[in-house]
C-alpha cells in the first residue's frame, strides 16, 4: 500500500474528498439474506466493507492549524500523547503479526490493512506532537509478540473499550468549541476509522469462533476471559509500565473515562457522559450494514449501569447542547 505520509488531499478537489468521507461512513453488502457469522458470505462482506470504506485522504491531513497560547497549553497538557503514540505503534505490529498467521487470504489481507491504518494513525499523532512541541517519553522498542493471537485479542478488545468512551469525549470537544474546528476536522476521520476497526474486530471474532475446530473453542473462550480480566486490571490503574531507566511509570489508561475536564469546559455528570457515549456509538455505526455485528460489551454494561445511576437535572445550557 502507499506510504501514509505520501497521501494528502493537496491537489485533490473538495468534492472527491467529501465523497471519500461519505463512502467511509456508509456501506451495505449486496448479498441478499442473512449474513451468518462464519459463513463465506459473512467473511466476504466483512472484508469488502473494510476495503470499500477505506478513506485515502482525510486521515493523512498534516497541515496543523496555528493555536492560541491557551489552546496550545490545553493540548500539550493532555495526559494521553505518550500512550497514544505507543499504542498505535504496538497495534500496527500486533495486527501485522497476527495477520501473518491467518490461513484465509481475504481475512489475512484485511487485518494487515487494519495494521497499516494503525500505522497511519501513529504517523498523524507523531506529526501533531512535532508540530505543537509536545514532549514525549522515548518510545520503546516495538517487538513482534510471541503470541500473536493473544496480542490481537488484547488490542481489539482494548480498542472496543477506548473507542466507546472516546466517541463521547470527542463529541464533547466538538460541541464545546474550545478546540479549533480545523483540529476537530482533522481528527474526525480518524475517529471514524476507529469505528471501522472495532466493527472489523467484532465480526472477525464471530467468524473466528465459528470457523475454529470445536476442540479449540473452550481454550479460546478462556483466553477471551483472561483478556477481559487483564484489561480490567489495567483500566483500574493497577497496571504499570517500566520506563527506560527501569522505574515504574503509571499511565493514564482511564483518560477516556475521566478526561472530560480536559476536552470541555462544560460540567457533565457520569450518567450524562455515559448516555452521550451510547448516542455517539450508535451514530457512528449507523451507516454500516445492520447485518454486520457490532461490539456489544461496553454498550450493554453502560446501559445496565445507567439503570442504577441517578441522573441530575440538566441546566438549560446542557439541554441546548444535547
């Protein structure tokens, strides 16, 4: 595939860019009838969706807008840049490593393409921190995982968790107006690509379960439970990373849950944030074939949690922003 930095909307007319953005958000399989997970029709639809909705333009925009001092300070202070850059670097390698183990050529190419898009995200983030002088910790050496399937499961489920909350936080940042519209517009296609990535993961997971030998399924389901346990441990702040000097360094893996003050001046309760995440999650998936499976764990957990949360009365300003 083309080098990500070489792709740019320069010289491409605005109508072409708008059409590419529209296509990236809407897709329906021509297949008539049910897309049964594990079937050849389901696999073909998943792979075709990911190929057809690829956006070659907007996610590679690297003409960063000039920022006033207050906005620049707000962006530099966000506690996400180290882990964001490193996460994308790890995701690219993990997906490439797992893709190499897949016997099916269509699914192998699709997951490899997913890894390429993760690398493009890393390039975009790297250019952003360079443009705004954001200091980063030295990047670790990215190594191929010894267990590609485990690494891919950790990455996939992690993206399902983080993207769910990121959709809501990004909507808050957009409507708050505290970030320049040009910056929001640059990252909007990246957010939609994350939606495509977890859509692919959810359908790969169903396809993988249905096509693996029966004797492997109990062990695989135990691995899935272990991944969720690991991610739960990580998300409550018990996981630590080791820096280059061998010292423990806590990472803000919960930023997607508690970072509302960083992206908006608006006060918002936890129930309101959860409801916003649900709406944004549904909106981003709405344009894709409804026969394709969606990630369900986080939306289901949040819907259950909302049943037990008391929602505060909303001010007139909140009503207007909703």
